[in-house]
C-alpha cells in the first residue's frame, strides 16, 4: 500500500526545511570566506601602496636614521643613513584578478665606515652563524681567517658598513590574517607573528614609517612581537 499524500507531504516538507537550512548555512559560510578573502587582499594592497610611496619619498630624501644597531658593547652601527629602499608584491597567479600573495619591503642602511668586531676564537662558529642570520658581510673570508688563525685568544673581523631591514607581509587566506616576517627591524635579528588584516590601516603604517625614519622610538603596539633569533 502506498502512503497517503498528506503523510508524504509532511515528510518531504521536513526534508525540504533541513535542506534549506543547510544551503543557507553554506551560503553564509561562503559569504564569510569571500569577505575574509577580500579583507586579506585589501590589506596587502594598502600595505604595498603605503610602502611604495614611502620608498619613493625616502629614496629621494636619503634621511639620517638616528638609531644604533649593536652587536655587543663595542661593535655597533651608528650614524646610519637610508639607502636604496624597494618594495614589491606578488600575486597568486598571472590572472588580472588574481589575489595578492605577499608584499616585500627592504631598505639598506649604511654607516660611515666599516665596523670592527672582536670575539673569542671559541665563539667563531657562533659568530659566523650570527653574521649570516643578520645579513652582515665580513670584508674578509671567514674560512681564510680561521685557517690562518694566530695563537691568540681573540679574533677580529671587519664588517661592511651596511645591512638590510626587511619586512615581509604574507597573506594567509585560511585564517584571514597577515603573517609577518621582519629582519633587523628593532635591532639585529628576526621577528615574526600574525596581525589581523583589518588592522593594517594608514594610522598603523604612519607609525611604522616614523619608526623606520627614527622619528619614533617604538614600533606600534600591534607589532610588538616575540623575537626569534634561531
């Protein structure tokens, strides 16, 4: 025997309601993902636009940077000057409407003269690794220095009077954040962390720009991240 139309209609109506709820939830989820995607892409676009103009202005001005980068109590880079900043972006594909993948900024700071670093020989390997991590370039070959080491407790290495500050903004379209990777920003070493995409706004960029120029002594609170020197 077949079921009555009334009974079948009630059951199908129940299923229809469940299907409608699922479709509405899927549409809401899709809309939320689209909004998150747009927010990340827009944040990267704002980041590039700011650093693009900042770089043009400061490359023309080449300002002095009143900040000291110290390796230890005696070896430090000071009387720094801005040289050759650059910024670039990359998209996720070659399509015209492709999402931005990341924005990268760097600037070279130069000191008036090379910096002499003195360390104990038992710290040679550690020093060699440290200089590589910081992007500091010895004026002599470190391996030759080791091979010709004299019978002394310490060694000296003369460093090129320049180094790079680098800032990398990576779009994270899975969690809606911007993954940050900075080098030599506050001092020698690496910083990394995450920032909500909506926080990358003109006010924050202005604070970063003032810090880069030495017109502010501290990074904005949003960028107070944990250091990672590994």
